[in-house]
């Protein structure tokens, strides 16, 4: 048995540890930590073949061993690139240097267009520090850069009126991408007034340097007109390991039956060569998205 050589990107949740407590955050237990038997013993054979590791948490910049993890995987594969979801609060010079040298993208989860809203949503956050860190990162890069400097907003009850302003702000502080997410559990999506989404769509058209992802999809989601997003790219090259060691082809596979194995129980080659893994891959490749989130599947509520 062997690990599929087509897997080139690993998305890994290192720990649920976080310095914030965002109102919509899907994390239930912030104390869970991925153990070395998974990230060291089980995953080391994979690191050699990867192009990129996407760091996730919890908050990667707050987890006290993320930097050691980065050094470890680089000792196995010095060509690795990195991407990361972060709240940006502790995105200091070490992170700026790492991403300047080896980054493909950083997603700063702003979730707001102003300090008041930010503090309501990102509980424990520091608005000024985050904005400053994003600007500093932008300034550290050449004017023409391939780096995706991404901001994001999870639409929720406290922020849905300022999607347009969030896009404008993202543009003004130097982001070149902005992503619109919505609550997977739909718990914090209010009775939305479509007017705010339409306004954001108009503002997005005036920002040629900001690529906006997810806004049209969100509109389709609330209007119930979404179609399947096909073909799926990530199924061919991506792997997601969550904080519990569960393995999926992608973090947006939300149905429990889409989990193909667990790295505390089995090795990666056993998991990837299992009947379950082969079945889930075939399903998604053939356009059956019943395990996938509503970002891709029109059938799923989550
Ligand atoms: C769980 S966070 C972990 C990384 C980091 N702490 C951060 O906030 O960027 C990963 C992404 O999920 C988003 N997120 C949090 N709760 C969510 C929810 N209920 N639905 C959709 N996305 C959510 C966050 O805003 C962030 O962009
Ligand atoms: S910063 Fe990220 S991990 Fe932390 S509470 Fe907010 S969404 Fe959750
Ligand atoms: S949710 Fe499913 S269809 Fe969407 S990217 Fe992930 S695996 Fe592909």
C-alpha cells in the first residue's frame, strides 16, 4: 500500500486553543490538541510529497507549538509552502517573515467593518492590532505580489448589515481577496434583509483589486437557488485532518459519513486505501455531493 502521490496539500487543525471566543465559532471544546502520534508519526510520510500545508486551529498563532511544528515539517520537506487561517491578533514579525518567504495565502478573519461590531463578534480581539498587522504584512510584500492577502467575514446576526463596508475596508487596508462565509450551523444567520447583500454585490463591482469569494453563493443560499459547484478540484489533491485525527478530503465535507478514517486508529495509507475512502472519492468525483457543505452542494443545509 502507498499514499496517493496526488495529495499535494494538507489542511491540518493543530489544536483548538484560541485567544478569542467568537460568537459564531463552531468550536465547542477549546482544550483539544492534536497529538504527536498523528502529526509526527502518522503524517511524516506524507510531508515529503506535499507542496503546501494549510495551518488551522483554533488559532495557529496562539497555539504554543505551531512554530515548532512549522520547523519540524520544514526539516522533512524544505520546499513546503504555507497558508493559514488566523484572527491576525498575534500575526507578528515571525509570521510576516515566514509568509513572505513561503506563503501562498493568509486569511485574516475580520468578521466586521468597524471596531464596535468586531468586539461584539470576535470576543477577546484587538481591532487596532489586527488592522495594523494586516497593513504591516501588506507593506512587507512587493507591490506586485502573488500572495493572497485574504480577509473574511462569517455573516452573522451582529455583522450582516456591514458586508459592503467590510469589502471596502478590506480593499483599503491592502487585502486583494475577501471571502464571505456563513454560519455552517445556521444558528447565527438572522432573518436577512437581502438589501445588505445586494449592496455588497454592487460595492464589490467597484473594487477591481479585490477578488470577492462567496458573496453570490451566499445570496443563492438565502434565496434557495444554489446549484452544485462542479467539478470538485480539491478532491484530487487535498486532505484535511481535524483536531480529533479524523480524515476527510476537504474541511467542507460536513456529513459524518464523509469521514474516511481516524489517524489515532489507522495509518494514513490504510485510511486512503480503505473501501470508505475510495467510495467517498468516487461519489464526489461523480458529482454526488451529499456529504458536502452548502458552499458546494445545493442539498445540504450546513
Ligand atoms: C475556526 S477558524 C480557525 C482559524 C482562526 N482562529 C480564525 O479565526 O481564522 C477558521 C475559519 O472559520 C470561520 N468560522 C468560525 N465559525 C464559523 C461558523 N460557525 N461557520 C462558518 N465559518 C466559521 C472563522 O471565521 C475562520 O475564518
Ligand atoms: S478566532 Fe477562530 S478559532 Fe478562535 S474563537 Fe474565533 S473563529 Fe474560533
Ligand atoms: S465540499 Fe465537497 S465538492 Fe466542495 S470542495 Fe469539498 S470535497 Fe469538493
